[in-house]
């Protein structure tokens, strides 16, 4: 297979450019070694992941919270409680009672006891866990290991085995928090549909099948390699069961986009008359460096989730950062190797005619639109801000909660179990409060336990209080209290607050709702620091890159507006239920607090991607012309088509997750797609040219003292462009001033 000549020596440039182009050039000179290296590293990571990787588990505890302290006391005082548990929920046919099906129930319980990972199953008749009408009951199932050691695959097998034991006369379902939190991810074809849409967009952009397939293939390789790394990470820390789903969603989008930007610049250089080697070197020096910078911004933003101090968010943030790192690495190593091997075959499989109509920069629609906005900046600025503000206003009334089994798809066994338990024992049965008393830290006698129990029973919102149990060493007392609300109800949270206000010191409240309430409290404390860190770091990076104070300030404000608009859309669709049926929802659904937090760094980082690619081209034109309005118009003309295509791909991938049966993934997919759509239209096409027109030369103002101390991180510097070297194989008759529509 013919390979391009070795790359010429690197011209003078910034450290980032030299590093990026140096890595890419080395990969291009040794393409087969690069590909073999990727295969070897990926294989080794998966081998290690299988050997020493851990299971996925969600760590929802907030450090030093009441619920976390209660769980620690339970682990120490009731070691048997550390084992996982579930509930075999039984429901007799309408018009009959469970007592009439004792023989069948005995068979079900015996079969359930023999399922892998099950240690014992209690008899509901002996335990008295039968509803008042006798039709619904549950048997407590004790597993042989803690929940975190069992893992999702084992829970999937367990759920399938137990839920299949029913008959026309006896419904059998498996429920409980552990079953819900470890429910198997339901696969669907929606992700494939998103990638298919991305392929269609790439075919339109590039016009050839090979050029369109390369970005998608590269993205899939990057995501696959990252999954092994996330599995390996699970062996050293608690990694959320949602980490791969969330990280994969972002990884697919940025993987395709980063490859798109590089391939587009590579083909642009070829069309300008450069041979393949110089075209690739120039593409990596400009777009490749922008990919590294943009990807680094996303990684920093998502890794900053660790500032929240919550294990689940930390693991999702690190997993997403790892996924983006893999996408960047693939774009600067594997992609140059593939482009070198393909050579002129990058234009194979042409699906549109070879010579598309082209116009001069001054006649392109993007150029004309840029000048049109620049001549009327105030109407466009006020109009776009009004639209964004209108979309963002509903976000002011956002109410977040934590998902419960009652929000799961109706066909799942844990949702069926949730509904049956609600029918038989009341909705509060699914949101039990666990009261834990530390007798080692306080002089608590039997009378004190009875008094606390009676006090809690009198709290408004408490339906009943269970019998206290004392640990074998007498150090811990635990009993349950049932509220009159569900696990995601605001009234249940209010009841918890009332209980905590009347209990004495060294007495703690836990349970699924208490845990999530403490989680939200922790988020409230750390969110300002987290948001400030993401905005501050992004501001500094953009200031370093563009040598400007106004540019990063505008970017931060615009990003906040687009993110606020995305939150507003989530409120309208999920909280208010507007069009919820179109998404496969039964009606209004609580907005998951964790999803709202996860969205922020992802969106902020992705918005910076487009900011970098657009403004770097505008700055390049400004350095060449000194004309602010002209540089904005030329920047739009040079990047508008590619950024729009990249946004369409990202939107298609994100919207594919709206088809997921899991409401939280629907929220994440719709929120990300909405923000990207807004960012690539109102922000990049209207707000950017309008504000840059109003500010004029002040766009690039930087105090002299600051300019002297800041390092140079230029991405698209005009002086870094390689000279054009005509090549008969790739020459295009269009002059340099010609750009596609």
C-alpha cells in the first residue's frame, strides 16, 4: 500500500502546535505501528479489566451526612445487614387471596432460594408481610454478598429468574432499591439510528463514503477502548452503573466531531493544492491543535465534578474525561495513520458529483449573513437574548428529585413490584426511613429508645414505626418508620426534616429518601464552587488562547444562557409534562438532580469546542485584515458549514438517547441536544457576530502587562500555515478565495 513521503521538518510554532503535529507526524510515518499499538493497548486494558476490574455500583452517600453516619453504624453493628437484599413480591389473582395459593407460593419461594447468589428467602406468612386484604405480600430475600460485590449482571439474572416464576393465578415480581439501582440497561436500536443520521450528514459534508465512514469508525474505536479503561477504573474506586452510558453518549459525539474537524481541514488543504503529507501536517497543526485544546477543556470541566465530593458524580466525571481523552488521542494518532494509509482513497466512494458549485468568500451565504448581522447588531442581539431568556425562565421553577422505581418503565419487574407494594401497603412503604441510634456515643437505655420511637410516631407524616432491634454487642439500635409519601415526594423530605428536628444527638435518619436529600444538600453546598471552577478555568484557557478579556467573558455568558435554555426545556417537557407522551412517558416526571449537575460541565465544555473552532478562524482573519466586521464574516464563511454539520451530528447522537426507556437518559439526551442546537444557531450565528460587531477592536483587548506574562497558546496562527505545494493529483482549479456554500 502506497504511503506518503515523510513529513517535512516542523516550522516554528507554539509548544502545543509542535507537540500535536509531532505526535501526528510520528503516527503518520509509522501507520501500521500506530494501529498495532492501539490494538495492543486496547487488548491489554480489556485483559486487565477482566482480571482486576471491579463491579459497578452507585455511591450516593454524602460525606459526613446523617445518612452516611447511619450506614456506617449499620455496617458495624449489623454485619448481616451489609448483605444485599431484595423482595419477592407476590400478588394473587383478583378475587382471591395469597392464603388460597400457599402451595404455589411455597414452590416459588423454594425455587427462589435455589437461584444463584440467594442465601435465604423468608416466609411471608410467618413474617406477617401480607397486606390487610390478603391479596399482596412480600418475602424478604437475603443475598450472599453485599450489593456492590454482586453487580448488575447477577442482578439481571436474578430478576429474570424470579419474575418468570409467576402463573395466571399468582404474579411474582422482584423489587427493592438494590434491584432498581442495579437494573439491566435495556439496549435498543436508537443509538444506531443516531450514528446512521451522523453518517448521512458526513456523506453530505464530504461527498464520499470513505471520508464519511472514517470519523464514525474512529469514534467507535475510541469509545470501545474507553469502556475497558472505565471497567479497569472500577477496580480501584466506586464507579457508577451509569458511567459508561453517560460517558459513551459524550464520547460518540465528540469522537465524530473531532475527526470531522481534522478530516475537513485535511481535505481543504488538499483542495488548495497541497500534497497529502503537507495537507495532513497543516491540518494537525491547526484543527488538530484545536481538537487537543477543545478536548482538554471538556476533560477539565467533567473531571471538575469531583469538586462536588459525591462518589457517583466523581466517577461519572472521570469516566467522561477518560472517554474524551480517548477521542482526542484517536484524533491525533490513529486518524493521521489512517489518512496516511488511505492517501487519495479518502475520496473514494463518491456519492455526489465531484465539482460542486462554489462561490467566492464575499458571495457565500455565511459571509453575507455575517455582514447582515454586523450591520444590525442591536436587533439581532436583543432578539436572540429574548428568545434565550424566554426558554430559560422555566428553569427558575425547576424542582429536582431522585429517580425511584416508580419512574421506571412499566414493564420492568422492579416497577411492577413497586406498584404492587404501593397498592398493598401504601406508597410510604417504598420510602422507609431507617432510624439508627448510636448507644456507644450516648447513654441510651431501653426507656430512651421507647421514648424516641414514640416521639417519631407522633411526627406529622409518619404512618407507623417498627419494632426496635439491638445489635449483638448492644452498641446500635435500629428501627424503621414509614412516611405517608413516596420516595420522590417533597412531603417525604419535609417529614424527614421534622423527624431530624425532634430526635436527640447520636440518633440518625437514613433510607433512600434521606440519602438523596443529603446528596442534594451536599450539592447545594459545593455547586457554587464547582460552577465557579468550571467557568473560571474555561475563562483562563480562552484568555490564553485568544489573548483577549472580552472573548472569554462573552463565551461564559453565552454558554450560561444556552445551558439555562436547555434546563428550561427540561422543565417544560418533564416537570410540566408538555409533550411527555411523545417521549414515551406517562406524564410529568421528576427531573433528576444528578442529571442537571452532569449536564453543566458537559455542555460548557462542548460549547467551548465550537467557540474555539469559530473564534480561532475569526482571529486568524483579523490578524490578516485588521477589519473586525470582515474577519467575523470570513470566520463564519470558513467554519459555518463544518460547525453546523458537527452540531447536527452531535444532536443526532444525543437525541438517540431520548429513545431510551430510562427517564434520566431521556433527560440527558434531550437537554444536551437542545443546548447544542441553541449554541450552534442563536449563539454562533447571531450572538457572536452581533456582540463582536458592537465591541469592535475591543474584542481583542488585553492589558499589556497581562499580555507579557501570559504564555502563547495560538491555535490557528496565520504564521503557522504551511506553504502551498501544487500537486497534480490533488490540485483543485478553484482559487484560494473560493469556499463552499
